C-alpha cells in the first residue's frame, strides 16, 4: 500500500529506479524511452554526473540562505548567464521554483509595475484560450485550459481571454499564413479596446503553445503584431516559455525566432532539466527601473526563492547546454525528426496535423481527416495512447480537449536534446505501434 497521494486516486504508477540518457529504468526491469522528457523537462538527458556533483558541492558549502538577507554565487552567475543570452532589453532575473510560481510572479510584477508608474487602474490581464500557464490559482485563471479551470472556477480571479493562434483550425480557406497571423493578433486590440486601454495591465501568451494545444507555433508575423499592439496601449507583454523555452524549439528562447522581445518572460522545465526544481522570471531593464524609481522593492517573495542548490544545478545544466552546443544540435536535427514523423504519419487516417519546432512536436488525432472531426471525449483517446505507449516502453505526453477544452486529442513529443538518431527512430517506431493497437 502506498501512502503517497498520487495523481490517480485509484492506482499507483510504476516505480522508477534509475535513469540514464534517454531512458528510465523501472522496478520491473523494463527500460522506458523518455520521448517527452517527463513534461519537456529532461533536456540534457538523465544521469549527468556533472550536474549531480555541482548540486552536492553547493549543498555541502551553502545549502540555503534566505534572499531577504543574502544573495548567492550560483544565483548571481546563473543570472549573468541568462541575461547574456536573453532577448534585447532583458536585464534582471527573479528566481522561483516552478513554472506556476514564475507566472504568478510575472502577473504580480506587472500589476505593481503600473502602480509604481502611477497607473493603478491597470488591473486586467488578457490571455488566450487553449493556453496553459500553471496550476496555482492566478496562473490557472490566466490560462485557457477549460478542463483544468472547471473544478476551480469559483476560486479564479477575473481574467480575459481571446482565441488562440491555431492555424490548423483557425485559418480560413484561401487565407495566407501571414494574413491569418495578423487577423489572430488583432483580436488582442479588440479586447483591449473593449475592456478599456487604460485598465489593461498585461497580455500573457506561450510563444509556442505547449501541452494544452500541442506544440502550436505562431503564424508568421503574429507576435510582431502583438508587440506593436502592446506598445501602442502601454500593455506589458509577458511571454510564457516555461515549456517551449531554453532551447526546446531550436533557439535558446522561442521568441528569438519571432524577432520579438518581451517585457517579462517566464522559464522553468529545461532551465534546470529536472535535476532540481527551478523557475525564473526574466525582466526588462525598463520594468525593473520602475521599481527602482518608485517604492524601491517588489512586494513579493517566497521562502525558497533563489535557492542556492537549485541555482547551482541549473548553472551546471546550462553550462553543458552551451559547451556541447545542444541548442544548435536541436535546430540542426529538426528536419530529421520532422521527416521521421511525416514519413510515418502524414498519411495516417487519424493524424490530422503534425506540427512543432526543434524537439517539440505534436500530432493532433482526429476521427476524420477530411472534416478534421475530433474523437468524442468519451473515447479517452489521449489517455489510451499514453497507456498503450507505456506498455510498449515509450513515454509520450498526451493531451485532451485540444479543440475547445472539451473534445480533441493530441500526443506531444519532447525528447532530450542529446537523443541519438537511433533513439528518435525508435521513438517514432514505438508510437506507430501504439497507434496500430489503439486504432485497431
């Protein structure tokens, strides 16, 4: 009997014993190919001794120091490294321990920023449906995952949502990708005008949408137009790169491919690669200066902010990423992975769309390719795919409610940046076997 409160109250998951590279070893002796990095986390592979040694050394020297009293060398060095590779204007880093905490921090930071500048009426946040920004109440309210929101609807603060930029289902017949991108971005301007420009604080969006919609990259020009609209109305642009950032899409930050710099950006997952929990909020110098010129401090903080051991682990992780050229590797190998997926599934009768960037891909599953009709929610298709894949030794990340929060399914793949071509081929082969069984 397990005394752990597991995700399922009706079953206990298999026991993981160890992990190395792209594989996790279970207590049953089976090796599982981790084709999703847990939740797009394990970017440098499992079992890197260099990271473990850095964590142990820091724990022996300084395990904890409250940021109300001290800073630490790992936090300072990691912040320097992150700012050096950040989009233009980013100058400060606020460390937390998860993506949800990073989003909560970013939302509060935007709220106080406007008050520091004498605009206390700016309290509204705009987000997008079919987005995901975390499980804490503020982040959940900002997110557009209807399935996760429903159980806690009466606890959520007011947020405003616009439609997602979702070319597979949103682009009109005869419309170019650029025209669609402009049209989708203009939904933000309409929302700002409807709410009242002087009352809008921030717009938050995943640069490449993650688990809720399934690796959906923006249409060309979408974020350039978003940036223009935010600047016009004095609205902060918060880009959530908790899942898609830190090299996952073939750029250190996904927004670099869009030629857009945010005011605030959230990171986690690949930042520390799962060796210890860590999240971060990257902040522009302009936003930070408002605090320096105003009250002088951010009215926020948690016990484990800037944890020295977590920062030491992430510093070692990011050192490996840069030394081994892993982001460049992901970008170079993207065509190979995309080719594998398209060769295997482009004509599959139940694969409606294959999409993604870098090592961040999803397959949207449909009952009918021509009409794009999804399977009914009662089919529990994503859950069946996950379970069957795990039986075959493949770990993939399922998603349901893809279309509108109620119906639609996809499977997300996010292998380690260190995965070999042979491992990528095995991943696609096992997924094909999974589909053969599930759709039989």
